[in-house]
């Protein structure tokens, strides 16, 4: 009978089979003990000995039942099963020695001990054979993995995986000398340089990272060391989530590219973080977007008096509102489903919720999309920003922070030109000496945002390719969304008169290298040669308006601030009246559906806008 068919039997049937086997084993062990002691031809097993034997079988099986032996699953045998068997058999030895006089049976002193050996061998042996057969089958059919880290987290993970049906650990990887060459929980411990051999030998497809108590910098180094092996990397949950009971150690997740490209965070400066948020009525426009939603999360933790979510997308607004209400049930949250182009509703919102701080994150930012939808880009990014800034000044909002982009620096596309125009508008209105303090924060790409290449690459890799990169030499600056949001809040608190602040984005990353590392993290490799194994890598050419290199400063002039990752930018402003005149011309062009005229106005404006097609 195949093991699989036995596993499918009803529980009562499996228990009956085990019970029958154990009863048979006890009888056989009893008879064998007499034959070994007195010889096979001996006829000393008479009626009294049979009565003693039946009593022994009943007693031992009853003890097995009480000890829970028949509730154990053979394929997931635990140490307690062996303890139950030993308890029952040892008790039966005492029974045989004490009850022989009661039944008048002939029981030589050595018989109970010989019986004990056979009983344990037969009863425990069956269970061990089934367990080992299941383990052998499990080893062949489950996916093999390596566990990086032989400390407590790694050992706990190995034990958890062994009781499941998805992954089978075959070894630990750990460079600590005290573990190398040893066996822990039945698994050998190897050094990191043994990974290629282990991957080939055991057909390993995954490495599980069980080192969640290390620093971000050390974790980044570890991931960087493992990425070249092109084996899928998974990680255990954060130790704080495990300790709080929110997650189990075996609830693995993919290692994110942010963990490889991110950097050690700089602790926020409390005075900068709290001044415009704590106890204030705060509004975030574009609250459901990548940056806007993370701003909302960070703001909610800093205890504002209220948080107003201003968002055009119904789904995005619902998602961030649901999350915030769940995590911050005592926070007053106001949801406004509207566009920043709706001037009347902006007035109503600022007045109704007495907004004191505005973070303006609402913008269209997808470069090729805006290149083909010029009117929408201008209306939203320029006139939408103007609406929010003018309303802020009218209602004497204490702080207005415009979130800008590196694409606003010497723009080569409509999106960048509209964001630079928005910067000029905010700088201009700040010159009017209103009660509102205006600030501009400029930074590059954030990992995982809706307009980022990261989710695109992720989809392409999971679909089996091809993975498309526009140019082999294209580079970008990247920052994690949480770090960007925290720095925006701190930078915004410094500005008063339309100053531009630039976030330190770290080192630039080649997009083709980013794609390759993402593929390796997921267990694949990329190749430009269609004859090679792995996922195909294709270069599609620069898209309209796309640069090879992005910049953060216009005049290469920067000013240090009190935060080491925030710089002030000394940049030329233009008179606000000139900005207003340009907006009037833009509006006239859009009203007449003349996008070419609108493009020409942007070219003539002091934006340093030079489309890539003209370079």
C-alpha cells in the first residue's frame, strides 16, 4: 500500500491500524521473550501466561491512549511519541513483574526485559520507518532552500519549514567560526563560498535570510554578497513583528530592491520634524500617491491635530484612509475626493478644516504620458499648484511645501518643464510677503513609486521577460519612499521665502544594473544574447523627453543646512508678474486647444526647457 493512500484514509481507520499493530507487537514481543529465554520448543506459555499477556496488552494500550500516542501524526513524528512508547512499555515491565504472582504465571526475571526490547523495536520501528519514508518523499518533492544564519532565527525557521510542505532546508550558511563544519538541528553549516556547490548539488532555488537583528548597513552588505548567485532571496519578518505576534517566522517575503540600494538612515531632527505637524491641522494633496501616502503615514505618527487627505483617485483615497484609520484610530482624518484644479473646493476645504500646513504632492509625473497629454500636464502641474498656493496665501496657511523633482532642472520634457514652472510660481508668490511660509523640496526617483521602473521591471521579470531598458548608459538617483517623506517634512520646515531644498540622493544607479540586480534577487539572470539561458534584456531607446542623466541643482550652488542630507539651493528667481503673464498666455492657448502654442510658451519661458529632440 502506498504511503499517499494511507495518508488519505480517515483518522479513525489509521488509529485502528496503529492500535492493531501495537497489540500484535506486544503479543509477538511477549512470545519472543519466552522463546529466547526458554527455547522455541518450550511449552511454558500456558493459560496463566496467556491471561497475564492479555492483561499486559490491555494495560499498555490504555497507557498509550492516555499519553496521546494515537493523536500523533506519523509523518510529523515528535519526540513526545518516543516518550509515550517508553512510558507504556516500562510500565508493562512493572506489570509483568508484579502481576505474575496474581495470575500464578511463570515469568523468569529476564523475560520482561527481553520483551521490553522487542516491544520498543516493533512499536517504535514502524513509526520511525513511516516517518523516514515520508521525509524521503518530502525531500524529493519539495523545493530545496538554504538558510542564511544559524542563530536562533535560522534554527526556528528550519524547524517551522520541516513541518510544512513548501520548502525543505538542506543546509545553513553562516561565516561564524563557532558554527562552521558543525551540524545544527540535523543540518550542516557551510561558509558563504560553498553556496554555488550547494545550489548545484541540491538544486537549490531559494536562500532564506534569517538575520533580522542586524543593522541596515550589514543587511545591505549581506544581500549584496548573495545577489550574484541569482538565487531567489526571501527573508523572515522583522523581529519586532514576530515578537508582537503580528507575523510568524515562516511567513517569508521577497527581499526588496530597496534593501539592496537603501542606506543607513540618519535619525530625524525632532525640531524640524515636529514644528509644522505636531498639533497642527495638516493637509496633503495627492494623498493617495506614492509620496503623498507615505507623507500621510509619517505625519500621522507625529500626532497632528487633524490630517486632511486631498486626492483625485477614489481607490487611492480609500486605500490610504482605510490604512490610516486602522493604524491611528484616534486621529481626525478628513477625506476630500477632488482635483487640485477645483478652486472652489480648495477654498471650502481650507476654511472648513482650518488647515495650517500643506504638503503639495499632487502632480502628473509620468514623462511619456505627459509628453502626449500636454494640456493635462499643464493644467494639473502648473495651474493646480497655483490654485493650492494662492488658496494657502489667502487663508494664511502657516506653511506650504511644494514637492518637486530633479526633472525640473534643465528640463527636457513637458513634465519637467511644468514642475519647474510650478517652482517659479511658488518662488514668486513667496515674494509677496504673505503670512504663509513657502518652501520647495526637490529630489529624484523613489524606489517603488507608481512612476518608477521598479514595479515595471518586477512585472516583466515575473512574466518571463523581456526586460526593457531604454539605454545601456542611463543612470538615475534613487531613494526609498520612507526616507524621502521624512526628509521632505524636515526640509519643508526650513523654508520661508520660497527657498529650494535638495535632498541628498546618494550615489547614482545605472538602470541596467538595477534591472539585473532585481532579476537576481528573484532568482533569475538577464542576458542581452537571445541564445543564453535566462530572461532576455532589451534596449528600447530613450523615450521622448528622457535624459541619460538627471540633475538636482540648476546653478551648481548649494548651501549646507542643519540636516546632513538636505541642501539649500541658490537659484535665480523671476518676478511674479512675469510668471502671471506667462500663465495667462498658457491658459489662453489651452482654452483654444492649441497645445503647440502651449509648448512654445514653455520653450520661451525662463525654464531652461530644451526638448531632447532639439538637443
